[in-house]
């Protein structure tokens, strides 16, 4: 096999390394032991550092030149080797003829390195021949490899195993050094490949999130563009005000002065006259277009971020590993996490404002999540969301937060299209649930009322961090 890819050592390669190392290591004092990665043990033997790896794709042994020692607490297997072998001398270093099992003996105890590729493992066998510890949990169906059970060597490999007799690194002297250099190089290449693949996966995930955000913002932009038609309808109603009927009509027909004068049918609210319907169209137009600048800014930022990530993805194979900085993906909420019954917004003062998602959620928000001293708001004489401002430290609510919360209570109600809305407020402790009433219905006491003038800029700022939008971006 050419030296172009990772593969475990063969029986011949292991035997050659053991023969080279035996005179250098046997009789030497054992020092520290630690893990270098999840499946590789390093043991100090005299002045050498013997590496024993149970890596499924690179099971091997050789002396290593890396002088670093892990300062973190050693894992249990390394601690056991350090405790039972430390301060003793290596009595023997042997390999099973024709197999890939190496034994380091310390009196009647021994460290067994089964360097058998996918099933490789390191085991400590005590004086009674029982397994005291294993580095990797075994899934063998032919023997039991677990602490407390007698140690049974792996079954002999078939005579025609592909690795038998393979000698890629020549013979002694120097075979161990060549093996070490080969695996250092190939494992570094493998680590780089894996890191680049992981970076590519993260970049594609980030691009997918940006695609969803871009589509959502483009949808918002289309709705804002369509709002221009509402202003046109209002202008036409006012232009032909004296030719139109009063209340009661569901639609009116006027000439389209902005085009060719062709008849145009405008749906109207029968409860309002023509002037009031025009005012309603103007109000809707203003509300929809208030966030246009914010949408344009976010859309431009999203597209710029996409372009930067696409450039990183295209150059991923050439950039240094240390330059693979990828935006971290949002941590997904655990599936068993409780669904919150509210959306959370932030006031201009940075304080949290909770808005119930629906009738049942209003009930849960008010009577399970809110506390007695929290501020509670609701649109007066109309259905709407329960709004809660947490006042944990007993501090009075700031004016900015109060106005933001009242604006949200008006917006998330049946009166959201009105220019002014009355909102009542009180503390949660002054609410009670009527017996037999539907979810969300409450009796209130000690309430006060504030009249909210709907400020389009204030509302656009609050809605810019709508929790439902964040969930959509998180996918």
C-alpha cells in the first residue's frame, strides 16, 4: 500500500517497531501517563515517550517527539495506568507473532494494546488476569471486554488478511521514526480535511438561514410596495368625495385619474363614509410604510452578509486553518423545552415586554409566568393580547417601557388600525380568572387607563425584534 493515506499498522510493521524499541525501553522506569485525544495513550518510559493509539483508522505504536504534557486532570484510564505503572520498571515488551497485539508487562500486571484497526483498544489486565479498565467501550460479540471479566485475547486474524506482512516503512534502524513522521503528517492532513468540511457545513447552514431571512424581508418589502396602492385609493376617494354615497355601501366606483380614467371599484367599510374610508386607507398606508427604511437596511445587510459567506465558502480550500472563522449557528431549543406562551420584545430602555400569543397563551402568561407585582396591560373594551412587564426588583416601570408596552397592547388588539387606542393597566395581583370563563378572560380591579397615540416609528422599532421572526430565521 502506498504511503498516501491513513491505515493501521500491520503485524510486520508492529513487530519491527517492537524489536527496535525493546532494548531501549525494557528495564526503564515508568513516569507519567496521559491521553492525547480520546483514543491515544502516551506513557513516559525512561527518557522516551511511547505512544499507543487505538484510533480505528490509525492504530499504532511508536516513540513520539512531542514534548507537551496535558495539564488538565487525566481521564480515568490514564489515571489508572499512572497509578499502577508509575514508579515501576517495564519488565517486558512483546508482540503476539503474526498478530497485532502488544503487551507491556509490569510484574504480573500488564498493559495490552490491541492495535487491530476498527476494533483497536487499550486494556489494563490485573494480577488475576482480569480486565481492570478499558480505554474504549467494546462492542465485540465474540468475547466480553469489560472491567471485572477475565481477559480473552482477540481471535486470530485470517491468514489472508490484507494487512498481513505489509511493510510500508522499511526495516530497522529508524522504522519507528518513519512511522511517527508518517502518522503526524497524515493525521494533520486528516484534521485539516475534517475541519474544512465542518466549516463548510456551518457556512452552508448560515447561508440557509440568510436565504430564509432574505425571502422573509422580500415578502415584507412586497407588502410595503403594495401599500402604495392604499394611498392611491384614499386620494381617489377624496377627489370624488361629493359624487360618492354615504355610509352603507360595500364598494364604490370612481374614475381612475392616475391611469386613463377607466372605472375603478374600491372596496369600502359600510360603517364609514367616504372621507372616513379615505382616512382609514391613509392610516393603513402609513403603518405599512413606516418600516420601509428598516426593511431596506436589513435586506442590504443580509445580502452583504450572504456575499461574504459565499466568498468564504469559495475560498475554503485555500485559507489557513486558523482563518476558518465561521458564524456560530444559533443553538436550537431542545425538543422537550417548554413552549413559551408569549413573544418577547425589548423596550427602548432594554427591558423585556411579554405579549401573549393567543387566548389560551394569554391565560398561561398571566397566571403562570407573571408575578403579582408585574405590570399588566390590555386594550380597553376590545379583544387583544395580554401584555406583561416584569417588575422583579420592585422598581417602578420606566416611562419609555410603559409607552412601548401600551403601544404593543394596542397593536395586538382588534383596534390596531386606529390612530388612538385606550389601554388599561394594573398589577397582575389585581386580576382573577372568572369561574367557567373561556381562556384569556379576566376580572380586573384597581385599573387605570392611558390613551395611546399610535406612533409608527415606535411600533416599527418594537416589531423589528419580533420573536416569531427570530424563530423563522433559526429554522
